[in-house]
C-alpha cells in the first residue's frame, strides 16, 4: 500500500480538494488515486480524515440523461450504416474501409 502525504486540517497545499469541494466546482475525481489526506485532530478520539484529490486531474461531472443516451445510440447506429449500400452492417463501419466488408471486398464475398 502506498502512503500519501498527510496534512493538518486547512493546511493542505493549493490544487488539492476533497470530493465535496470538487463537487462544488462541478468536478469529480475521475478515477485518480487519492493524492493526500488531511487529518483533523479530535480530543480523545481518532482524527477525522478527509481524502484530497488533484484539482487539475479532476473531470467535469457530466451525468448521462436519457436524451444523451438516445443521441449516443443514434450516433452509433449511424456509424453502422454502410455509405455504399446503405444497409445496417450490424457493426460500426471501419474508418479504414469506409464501407461494409461485402462492399469493400465483393470478390471475396462471392468466392466464399
Ligand atoms: Zn455496404
């Protein structure tokens, strides 16, 4: 287990923020590891610990709405339609071919 720097409460360097602070900025940690932690001493109890993340590595919060999912599905469906024969190839048309395989290799399809 790797150790992260521990700072006193309110003494953490700039550029680090807790999840809650990131959220207030419209950001999320975005899969990054904990960069540091701050400890708030409490009398006769374990210190209160908060984990800090790098603000520069944080990603914007972008919740997927049903409309966004629909738009994504539509975009994916469009990418499966062969521009040559206009049929749904059933897979995304490879950009290197620019068309479905029966259109790209008609000879091989007939031989098969
Ligand atoms: Zn085709």
